[in-house]
């Protein structure tokens, strides 16, 4: 199991996030995406692998880097994408692991709308619901939450995943792959903890517009 | 009169630049032919402006200057789209390169190697 955590300027919280994951899964790969704070130093204080991007290439690129690093080790069967800001629970990863272990799915996706969202701001709820509607129409798969950072997939899916959108559109890009490649997917309820920290760092309204236009344009030109 | 000389001179300089370019650009010969054709059309338009007027009238535009402006607007937008696409392609290549570099560097770090040995 390889847990990939893309990190950009999360010096305040990253150490706690990593150590929570390490309690259960020992192979954690942190991709430091050109942070300008003490993120790299904080990661070095833990037992997580540190990869430094030479420049800021945004979250989708960072995920791809972490996955490609993990793929070098043939013993890695499953990959997890995990957010750095502490909004995900390691207990949810364990639950997802159990689902994948049954061997009937290639990818399991976390859903905050099947599970619990603690302190989720209303504007975010509306935005995420809109994103769900939009992505379901375009990717041809049915989900209740399309922009959840918590996912687990098997090695075969990881090998086929070649994320080319650098920014936040990777969420829709992954689902697009799932829909086109006829991968077996399942949603699992997860709990997302919102607090002042995640709310200031999370996705903004403007970011959502970027996500939508990236995807629409990718269909017109490539 | 002076404006005609200035216009023809400047497009001649541009043409010379295009023709002098060497390199491995695919379709280079085609690019040069298009540049020569454009140059000749431009010189004709400068020397005999009534030609552009006639063409404009034949497609339902009042003046040749207006037709040129419309063409310019479309060409400008097209070049922006092409430029953007090339920039995206370049960015993807750059990110791929940076990723390779980051992974090679991570593999060489003694700390990461030790971590992996501890686990296996």
C-alpha cells in the first residue's frame, strides 16, 4: 500500500497528517509541490518519503509524481490519494482497503455525501453538488461525490492513470478515465472534517470555474 | 507615397526573416511558400488599394479597409488559440521533465532508500 500525499505549504499540519497515516500504513510518499514554508523540513521529521518538485506544478501533477514513484516498487498493490490538510480519516482508508481486498473493484472513491461532513460551509455544499451533476453528465458514471480527494485504487489502474491536467481538474480527469476504461468502481462513505484551516485552503468558487472550463476545453482541443 | 514605401519595406524585412529561418520545423517549405504568397498579396494591396475594395464589395463588405480589419481580427484570435495550445503542450513536457528529475533525486536520497529498506 502506497499512500500519496500531495503537499503545498501545509507546514502547520503536515506532520500530524503523516503520523496518523503511518500508524497503520508504513509507506507514505509526500510530494512537496514547491512549498515556500517549512513543509519539507516538517516531512523530514517523519518517516515518510519526501519528493521535492523543483517548481510548483499543482495538485494533479503532484499526485502523478507520487504514483509514479510508488509504481517503481513492485510490492505495492494499492495506491491511496490523501489530502495533506487533515480533512481525511485514516479509519476510512482502512474501510476502503477492505472493499478493494475483496477483488471486485479496481477503484474505490470516498463520498462525503454518503458519509458525514463536519462543519461543511453551505456554499461548498452547493458547489460540490453542482460539480457532481456536471461530472456525472460528462463522464458517464454515477456518483454522489465527484471531488473527493480520498481514493484507493489497484496497481493496474495506477499504471493506466496518466494525469495531464496539472490543477484541480484531476478529480474529473480520474473519473473520466474510470468511465471510459470500464473500470469497476465503488463509492464508500467517508467523513470529512472541515475546520477554519481546511476552509481557507480548500477549493474556492473561482477554482471550480477553472475545473469546469478545463474539462470542457479538453473535449474541444487537446 | 512615403507610407507605401514604409509598408513594403517592413513586409519585405519580415519576409526575409521567414525565408532565412532554418531548422527542423515540419513543413518548412510550405511555410515559406505561404509567406511569399502573403508578401505578394500585401504588396499588391499596398500598391493598388482598389483591389481590396473590389474584393470587399464582392463579399458584401463596404470598404477594403474593413475587410482587412475583419481578417485581422480572425487571424489574431486563431493565433492566440494556437499559441495557447502550444504553451499547454510545452507545459506538459516541462512538468514531465520536472517529475522525472524529482523522482531521480528522491531515489538517490539516502534517507528515502533507508526508509524503503526498513519497510521491506
